C-alpha cells in the first residue's frame, strides 16, 4: 500500500507556507531540480550501461580473465548511478511500472543457467526455479512448447521474464547480468563472491559449464535489453518526457511523489525487504547483489539517492554537480528544526551505510555479516536499518508539516464518494 | 437536557475523538497477553507429547491468538513479528532451514535457537513440521519431534518477551505521545497515525497477500500461495485478522462505526459461503469466485475505515512495510 500517494488537489502548500517568506523556494522550482537530477541519473545509468555493453562484447569476442574482469568492473560502475535512481520508484508510476525490467530481485537464477546441486529444484511458488534456459533449446512453459533455440532480447523479454507470472523468474536486468558474470556465490557466509570462470564463454572444447555459445548469446541479449530500457527512462525524464511532465505539471503532486519515494524506499524496501529480512534469514542469497558481493555499495547508493532527493544535489559520474532548489529549503522555511532533524537523520543513515561499505572493503563482506550469530555483522546492518526507519518518521512529519497528507487525502476516491464503494 | 445534547451531537456529527490509550489498554495489551498464554500452552503441550496429533490443536489456538495482534508492526513488533510469522516464503527457505536443523542436532540447541533463521522459527515452521507430509510423519523420539519442542518453546519465549516489551515499555511510548522526551511520537496525532497505519496495513495484507496471492489470475489460480494452507488456516486467518482490525478501530475511536461494522458483517457472510477453508479449491472457477468475493469485501472494509476514521479524524496512513516491492 502506497500511502502518501498521488491524486491531488492543489492548495495547501501556499496556505501552509504563506507566512515565513523571504527568498523562498517554490514547489515548481523544487520539482524542476528533482526532474533535472533524475534526467542526469538515468543518463549516467545509460552511459555506464553502454560501457558495460562494450565490455560484454569484448568478453564474448575474446573470453579471458582480463575481459571477464573488465566486464565485471563495468557492471560495478554501472550500479553506482543506477542505485541512486531508486528513490524515483514508488512515488512515480512511470518508474515503478518499468523498474521490474531492470532491477528485479531476488531471482531464482536456475531459470537462466546451471546451478549447484545445493540450489534445489522447483518450489511451492515456482515450478521453473531450475529451468536452465541456456541448456535448453526447447522449453515448456504453462503447457506451451517454446522454441528457445536462439536466445534473443525478445525471447528474454516476452517469454522468459516473469515466466508463469512468477516474480522470481527474473530473466533480465542488472541481476541476471550479474549472475552471468559472476555465477552463484557458493561461499555461503564465508569470504568470496561468485567464481564463474571465463571459460564459461569459450567456444569449442575448452568450454566449461556447457553451452558457452548460448550463454554468450544470453549475456549479450540481456545487456542489450538493459541499454534499451535505460534509454527509455532517460528519455522519460528529459525535456518534455512523460515522467518529468508528471511531476512538473502539478508541483504539489511532485512533492508528494518525492516524499513517497523517499519514505517507501527507506522503510518498506531497503530497511525491511533488503536489509533486515536478509539478516533475520541468515541467508547469503538474501543480499541484493548476491553474486558479486557488491551489496554494501548498492545499499549505500540507495541511501545516497534518498539524501540527494531531499538536498537537491547529485554528483554525476563525471564529477560534475547538478543542484538547485530543494525540499530541504522548503522545509527549512516552514520549520527550521524539522529540516535540521531530517538532514541530521539522513547523515546518520549515511554514516551507518558508510560503515558497512568500509567493513566490506576491509574484507568483511555483506554476506558474512548475515551469518547466524555474527554480532558484529548484525550491529552494522541493524544500524543502517534503524537509521532508515528513523528517517522515515521524519519524512512523515514533513509530509504533515507541509500539509501534503491532507492533499493526498482529499484526492482519495473513498472520500470523494464514500457511498460508491458500497454499491 | 442531556438528551438534547446527545441528540444534537448525533445530528451535527460531533467530531470523532481518538483514544490511543484505550486502544492500547483495551485492545493491544490484552491481545499480546492472550497470545503469550496460548504460546506457553503450546510449548507445554509439545513438551509433554510432541507428535502432530497432540500438538496440532495447541498450534491452532496459538495461531488464532496471534491474529489478534499480528497486524501491529511498530515498537517491539517492528522486528518481533517477523520471527513469529515468516510468510510469504517464496524462495522456500522454511523447508530448507528445517531440513538442515533436523540433520544436525547441535544446530537445534534450545540455548541458541533464537539465532537461527526466522524461516525455521515461529508459526510457519510449525505449520510445516506438523502438517507437511515431508515432515509430519515423525514419531515420538525422532529428531523432528524434538525440533517441534524446540520451536514451540522458542515461540513461547518470543511471545512472552513481546508481551512484556509492549506492556512494560512501548505502551507508555504510545500513550505519552507529545510529552517532553518522547522522541518517537512528538504529538498525539503521530501515535494515532501510527496505529491507524497498522490498522489499514493489516487489511491491505489480508487483501493483497492472504487473498490475492492464492487467487492468482482466473487462468492461473495459485492455491499453494495461500497462507498456512497446510494447516487449513487461510480463510480463518483472513476473518480473524479483519475482526482484529475492527476491534482496534472501535477501541481507537469513541463513536459508532456503522459502515465499518456493516463491511465486516459482509466479510463474514462471504467467508461463510466458502467451503474449503484452505483455499485449495480455487482452481475450480466457482470456488475461486467465492474467494474473489471475499477479497472485494475485505477491500471494502479498508475503504470503510478510511472513511469513518481517517476521514473523520483527518489523518492519512503513514509508510508501512508493504511499501516495497
């Protein structure tokens, strides 16, 4: 349930904020910054994905340890801007409807390629958890025989992804590519990430894992899809793009989208689904970037995205800065103490997420932190969780202080016509 | 005179007053106490005889009691609820974790059991151990029987701790909202919004998870995605959860809630028409239709509460745990 959500009448802001004037920022300026930052983040995600695509082409053309490592490095770099865009989910339907194509997680990777025997087979929830398309030129889905003899972007997008209507049948996006570059991480909560050998892409007798040509075709097709998908979203936030227009046409609705994205990502998604649940399951597969052991960075840049959205400032991959009128300015004008509370809590969260990065870079990987009974790991992860939960409370407070809860409220169907729903 | 005032107040739809203290005292704390009592009884039962036939009734009673407070995910329940009821389990962690515990005696040491994966703890671990053919064929003395005792004792310990944490600490945080030094709820409205959010989120969970998942699509219903289907609880869980929401709604406000009560009554009627309480017959179009009707009725309760409480008090729900994917 998204809460502070769309459906908007105007008013409230002007009412609430009319009093403390002087060089005050306006909602339209704030949402313009928000849209400009989105455009820059998706453009950066696109260029880094294109670099990844070139690296994948080099890997498949000439498989070697060097080309494999180069492709992995390009994937890691591509995650930096992308994770910072996640704060645009939840509040923006255009992003939310699209997101599953690029960053769906968790995945039953046995759908795509070979897995270790410990992975198991079909589950209660997913009959195709171990389908292994790369080894199967012909597959049967929901009683239909599917020709998978050539692995194309269309096959992945239209047939394999979410096959059987199951969300964990993730056939595309960053995590499918991650699996094809790293392979399963079979080290459990011990040190080490996935160790897929470059020979999984070598043609002929030297091929390991079988079907190297099909694996290369899959990796190439999935990377092509990622680039295409990111092009679409970069366009949506560019001048006159639909996602930009959706937030700028009605700036109050745009502010609600901003706060909804910040709160939903902080609480339900990152603190809950991605961090605390994995910790409580003690399962190394319950980490966001489980094949590459890059989870510490994914969490960090997700948190940074929330902070960007509030402060109206983003550092691009080339080092240049996009900044402008911010929510922080608006809140400071209405209630300086509340702005200080928000900036302070965002800082606290970033310090906690930064500590996870530092520990991981020092050899204490995120999956090791999830180990049963590992008190140090639990303390690191829970500090991040606590920070995210705490900042969500302040995001709610801001929504109320700005009068945005009442705006969202006035637009709800049930209140417009309470009797309609009982007919 | 009094009569006149009453009549006027009804006519002018007197502003609804919220009562967080009453919700805590009359609804929440008794709910946790009751769950603790039943969880302890379950543990005692399992300790005496851990075979499925002996333990199942106590498990059912404990699950019933849990639904009185399962919608609450704040304070001690923010994390505490997760290790009591880990569901859904789309990646089948529960059977894998239980299998590992059965194979390794050291891993099920009661002293350290609170550290094991939540997939192997709480009510859903028992659902599988006591009802799934892959586990429930055990006899007294088997490793699985011991594991049932350990899981039950751990559940009782969790229930007792949760009861105490609410009673001795978090109840006061809610009821002292707005007082100096209360950093969690800075105003009375914040505590009210927190409870209101729990109320609506619980109903959303009923509709989106407990019902929409097994309903699937018309062409592809998914009976195995029903909650606790092994122990035949899907329908009962929905009804008890909705009744708990109704109870909290009444405790939270001082006026009649005719729309809400009528909507809940419709839920009960819809529930009474469903033959299979486990929702395993949703593959039959007729049976699926009846579950679909129940789904709509539950959604209508949410709207009624939104109108009668949210609208009357001028509050919107805050963020909740279902906001993610």
